[in-house]
């Protein structure tokens, strides 16, 4: 009787360990794709009043979209931690979270890390709108020239 219980517990622990390890490997290993010229290739529907308010207004905006499922996101500004949150994409809008970083003139780089994986390091120049997606083992950062619209 005791040996059956011991074997059952051992098998359960092995299965749980395998599931945790495979999930951890997926979360920690991904490629990074930063598209500084995305806005030149892909046209987005724009709302002029949104662009007038947010585009090049002195702040940086990060819009986290697509396929975040209770993922831990760390955002650093000039190599110092600014935000750390667990985020999930909301199905009806496609957005997980957004962040505003004030005073673009003092921002030289922004780092984004998902689940202790590699850090995507974005160099900041004059563009201030970025979308971040995490799908198919790729952390993708796109530079936009219009404020994204989520209807």
C-alpha cells in the first residue's frame, strides 16, 4: 500500500516537473525582431485627433498587444527598471497593456524582457509610438507613425 502511494506521488511529481520545465523553456527562449521602419511598410488606420495629441508630444508610448498570457513583462528605461507587471491580452481589443514614459529627450533606450528571456533593447530617437507583440516564440517591436486604434 505504501509503495503504491509512493509510486503515485513520484509519477505525479515527474509529470508536473516536465510540464513546468517545458513551459519555462518556451518562456525563456524567444527571438527578437525590432522593426524601426515598420511604419513605412504597413499603413494603419489613423485618427487625426489621436495623432495630434500623442504623436511626438515629448513622451514615449508602448502598446503591448497579441498573445500575452499572464506573462511577466519588465520595462527598463536607460537600463533602470521602470515597470514590472504580469499582463494578458484582452480578447476583445487585442491589447494587453500600455505604458507612457515621460520626457523622450531623457530616454536613450528602452529594454523589454518577457518571462526572464532575452531583452529587446530599443534605441529612442524621434519616434515615440511602439507596439510589442509576443507570439510564435518571437518578441516583436514595431515603430508606428500613428496612434494604434483599438475598437
